[in-house]
């Protein structure tokens, strides 16, 4: 079901198909299939987001059904849709600063929950201490998700990433402050021109800051959605079943090998995950991350609740 944008004026002109490339509160910027780009007025809370496919007939805007929506929680705890019809979530990490414990796992679960393909992008591959970090990450996540080792600084590894994104995917990148996400996005998408090294600044401007998502076409194909000032990424509306089903590294065990079909992998008899942990095929620390997240979600921790 699409959302009709109620307008009193009669239909006029032919129907045009397009995609929302920016949202300005009372108007959306639409890139039409014809190549034309134009603003169309919308109601402020009409719920349109960047990446939405729409048809426009005169002043009427009609939103087409979404394939995916990626949600995030803002600093006040409200849930917002970051973008519609995204395909790939790029999780940017670096040896300096290191990802916070559980960050990678949560990002992968969030992507899978939203039906996006998660990929890991290890930035700052030029740093001397990066080797050990790359090895550790590859040992844990290799074969589970695609991993790109890059340096936004030297350009190393960027062509493999742009080739991947160029296969017609629409992507969104997350990463904790300082990993070089802005530098990386600037390197792959010159029209973005993000400011580098603005640590914590975006969050400190009070409530006047409106973060506008924008959709960009990449020079070598594919598209990128960016939301300035968006660094931290939490799980939204996650259930323990989602966590059990999407936790990276549990894939081998998921293929119907647990004795109970709705196994939560917490010591149930015949659990294939416990078996892999015992055999050392799933690292103990990752299993501990899983159990801790599980407990928080089950306890109804505020972080996982929704205030729309
Ligand atoms: P963001 O907070 O994730 O957007 O990170 P920025 O792009 O602002 O970069 C944070 C700092 O890391 C800046 O000082 C950048 O110059 C530096 N940086 C970014 N990418 C690289 C890289 O590939 N290698 C190195 N050595 N430094 C980088
Ligand atoms: Zn199990």
C-alpha cells in the first residue's frame, strides 16, 4: 500500500516515476526516470523518506511500496527511517579507534533484520598496527560477510569496494566516530564533500540541527544514502528470536541442526551453537556477547524499545 498525498487540486499532466533523493521537511527532491530533478511539496509528517519510489501526477505524489527500510534511534530515543529500498549496509571499522565490544555483531544483526546485506569495511589499512586487526576480523567474520580492507587516506582497496557497490546496489554506511567514515564516503562519492575530523560536533549543536538524508549516484555505479551526524547505531525493535536467528557466526548451526526448532542457543539440549562453542568454532567471547545482548533484550532494556 502506498501513501496518498492528499491535495485538493485536480490531477494534471502525465504520471512520472521517480525516487526521492532528499527530504526538506515540506518538500522532497525527486529524481525522475527522465533525468529531470524537481521539488514536490509534501505534508511535513507524511512519512516519505529518501530512497522512496514515487509516482507524481501534477501536484499528487504517490508512494510505492518499499522493499526495505532501515531504522535508527536518534539521541532522544525516537525511531526514524534512515532510508528506503537500501540493499547494503557497510559497517566501517578501524584499528584506531577500535570498534566497541559487540558493535560489529549488532550492526550485522541490524542489517539482516532489515533485510540488507551487511559488509565489513576495514578502514585505515595503511596504519602500521592494522595487520593484526585485519587478521582478527577476517578470522572471525571471513566467510560470513564480505570484507573490504581499504584506506581512505592512500586509496588502497577502494576500487574493489566501488566495484562491489557499482553492481547496482544502494548502500548506507555506519561507523563509530573517528573510523574515517566521512573520509571514506568523500573518497568514493566526490559530490558529498563531507567535513573530516569533526569529532562529536554534529551532536552538540542542540535541537536546531536537522539531519537531512540524501541519496547520491556513485561515479562507478550504485547509489549511496548519507545522513550527516549519524554515527552510533543501535538495534531497533529486535526480538530475542531475531537475535538468535541473525547473530553472525551461528549460520552453520542454524541449518536445522539444533534439536529444538525455536532453539535460543542458551544451553538447551542438542543445541548446535553450544556444540560449536565447545569445539572452539565459535569464539567464547562472541558467544558471551550474544548471551549478554540476549539478556538485555529479554529484560526489555530501554535501548531496544521504540518511541516513534
Ligand atoms: P568519521 O568520524 O568516521 O567521519 O572520521 P573522519 O573521516 O572524520 O576521520 C577521522 C580521522 O581519521 C581524521 O583525522 C582522518 O584524517 C583520519 N583518517 C580517515 N581515514 C583514514 C585512513 O584511511 N588512514 C589514516 N591513517 N587516517 C585516516
Ligand atoms: Zn541452539
